[in-house]
C-alpha cells in the first residue's frame, strides 16, 4: 500500500530573503463524515418526504420488511435513514449500523479489489489467457484462450450459474460423502449450524466449472462462475489467505470493520436475516450467507458471502470515486480505477466495466421505468446489485455515492416487488432531481 500526501498543498514561505527554509504543510483529504445540514445544497425536507413515501409504499407492498438508504455527496453523508423492521413481525427496527448479507455486491467489494491490486502490481494481465494463471483450463479447448478481461466483463460466454446444491443432495437429503451433521477432520467446512461440507468440495466446484460449456459466440452473458474461482486464484498469486489479504490491504486501513465473511454466530442482533430456507438449511438464514454455492464453500466465495454496513460500503465506494485515494492513503493508481470502471465492449452492446456494472447504454434517454439504474446517473458511474436486495452505486462525475440495503428475500426469494415497484432507481433519481436548498 502506498501512503501519499494528497492534493491540496499550502506553502508558507518564511524568510525567503534571509535564507530560512521553506515550510511545506500538506492537507490530506478527510474521511467520509456526516454533513452539517447548513452545508447541504439540496432541499432535505423535499427529499425526506419523497423518500419516506417510496419506502412506506414498498414496505406496505411487501417489497421488503425494512431497508436502509445512505447517500453521500462531495465526501459528506447527506442522507442516512432506516425504515421498517428486520422481519414482518415488527419486533426489531432497522438500525443505522445494521449488517446485511451483500450477495453479489461481494463481487466488487471483495475479489475485484484484490484482482485490481494484483493487476496493478503486474501479477495479472487482463489480456493474456486466464489459463496462464488458472492452469486447469490449459487443456480445455473452449477455455484456454479466455482472458480475464472477458471474464470480468461477462463477455466470455460462460454459463450463468451452476447449482452445486444438486451435487450434495438427493431427494431432499444430504449425500454423506459430501456433507456431515458433525465436524470431522475431513469435514470442517461449515455451511450452517450442524452442516459441514467435505474439505475437498472446492475441487469439485472447480472441475464442474472447467467442464461447463462456453458459448461459441462471444457476447454479453452475465456469469458468476469465474467469481467462485477468484479467491483461490488470489491466494495462489499473492501467497496469502484471501480474507487476510482483503483485510490487510483494504478493510482494516479503510476502517471498514463490518466488511467480513462469516460475521459471527446468530446471536449478533445487528445482522439482518435473509430467507427462510425450506430446502437446504430448513431454517431462517441469519449471519450465514444466503447464496447456496457460497455456503457450500464455507461462506467464503467470490460470488457472495460478504456482509457489511451501509457506512462501510460508502467508505469503500468513496475511495473508488476519489480515484483510489482515501483519507491520505493511495490504494490504487487513478489509471487502474479508470481502466476498470470504463465500458469494455460497447461495440458488442455490452455495458459492463471490469467487474463493475454500468448504466444501460443510452440510459439517459430512457424513462425511469426502463432505465438502469436511475436515468440521471453519469456514464462514468458504476456499482453492483445483490440478489438479497442490496445495491451500491458511485458517480465520480457528480461526486455521489448511493447505498441501498434491504432483505427483499425475506421470507422468500419469490418476493419481487423491489423490482416491480422500481424502488431503487426511483430513490436514486430523487437525489439528482431534488430542488436546491433555500
């Protein structure tokens, strides 16, 4: 990690004509903090009324039992409100420090950070065959020439998803060669209370991915398969355990203490539950990753598994908005950020950056009901959404960070009113269209 003096320098010249030394004072950019109301240039009363209305309707229509919204502008948090409860029984209110299962937001808040750093250190080449680093693909005709750029931009033609739960269950029961109810020396990978997966199960995952089909035509097709590989790849290249690598290089120096895999036992009251799982765990899932593939990998995966708070996600995204520098520490070169957040294959009608999601091509010309995300975001903006109902977005041009956290999968993933009611784009658009404060 490089420690740098940041941006604004003030030079005080003492005794220029009498030979005294020049004193240089450097001011580093400050950490993300809450804005004073008088410093906010948007009409907060207007925003409060509009956001409250959208959130109230969403909860009434069972889009989610509760949610949290944080918006930062110019490195200041201008809006951070909570709504509803953890569950529909209305027992525990959503709190500002609550921790959520981030689902696919993990992809950009976890492995992508490490891949960006390894790329910056010339340990990964975006355009060399990925099989150069993941050797088991070298003898696969359909995969040996795929590049990391194609994989990160979802331009490789990989299958979208493989349900590995089918590999460990038969007729609703666990196959004993893969799963045990008690920990043993070969079964120490914990997926849930009293569910232990065989230590060698990741090798089966990697083999299944290796043998998966790749489309002949290279076109945009979202796939989470390579994300299952990235943590092991990162360990192989860095020589350091994946979670330790993330903590050492990013979460700890950023002060993001809630960003973690396997956040703790279920008595942690700040963790919002996700789904009542009637197939795999047959229990309410809370403090354990919701995604089944990540669970079978012991909760640590590149596709899902990360938990975190809105404030910590905002810090992470603010660092990216600031081109890789935060609170005087340089995490990435600005050129690295620019490369990863730009649209990679616009000529192929693919909106994606490298790992990051981007606005639909031509998004600013679309109606709110058709746009993704809000039509007012800039083309330089980027972020990601998560299956559990999470969404993070950063807009460097407008210096805005938007964090929305919910558990829309409670009590079942069949709840789709978060999408049907267009909740997230509607909320996001408000912060672009709100009148100025008087």
